[in-house]
């Protein structure tokens, strides 16, 4: 098993812990990471654009006038695309951009992302990340002590003081364990995980 140092908020080593090799020492395959990131970003697309075609627009069920004998061009509906107030022909429709990724592939990609950060020595485990009060200045002091810049912080549950202190700091993002994903790990060059979240993360990925 791989060994990782545990730091406190002043970056003093306060212990060590074992990390599972099948989670933090997995061979990284860029094509799998790329596939999962592409799926994540596709699922974020809203796909809300859309216009009404003849099937969606209200009205137009009655034939405006009879087919023959009026001298006018034949018409079947007042909602024709040729008429004012009519439907749009061949207009854009709302669509779902997401595509399926198997659970095993998603889990493997998450292991690869964690492994890449661990192997590159960009993963740090901190014993506690809670703050006593909502104070951005105190978080910045902790960030500077730990030598962090653009970092993803992973915590086991929501810490209100930490989340509120971080929200205006550029380059820093806080995620709870259940919201952790491959895209955010790869998007931040540094990864910090609270000690209490490591065990739960390993249980989740076993």
C-alpha cells in the first residue's frame, strides 16, 4: 500500500495513512479520462433552445375555408409556416446532449484522476479543514501555509464556514465527497482531501 503524509493547517506532518493501491496507484489511460470528461461536460449543456412546429403550436385544427370554389389558394391550417402567426418549418428543437457512461468506467476514471494527482505529488491530505468562523482572511492564511494556489478541496460533508469563506477566492473550489467528479479533479492542478474523507472515498470506490 502507498503511504501518504497527513498535514495540519500549518503544514506540519501529524501522521501517515495507507492509501489503497487499486485507487491511488492505477495506470492512467488518457482516452478513458477524455471520454468521461466529455460525457460530464455534455451533460452540463442545457439544450433549452427550441421553436414550435405545427405539432406544438396552439390552434389551426380547423380548415380555414373549403378546398375548392373560393378562388383562393387551398389552405389546411392557419398555423402554416407560410402564414403570420404560423409555426416554424425545420426550426431548432431542444435536445439532450448527454450520453451514457457505464458505472465501472466512471469509477475507473475517478481512480485514474486520483492516481494522477497522487503520482505527480499534487495530492495533500489534511487532518481538518474546518474553520471556526466565516472569514476569507483566515482561509487565505491557511491556503498560504499549505502552499496552495489553484486547488480542489474535498470534504466529507458540507462545512458552512469553509464554503462561505472560499466562495470569493479565485481558483479554489470546495466539493463534498458525493459531488466529487473527474472533471473537477483534472481542472485543478492541486487536490486537497480532508483525512475523514479519504476512508469514505476508498470505501466508495472499492
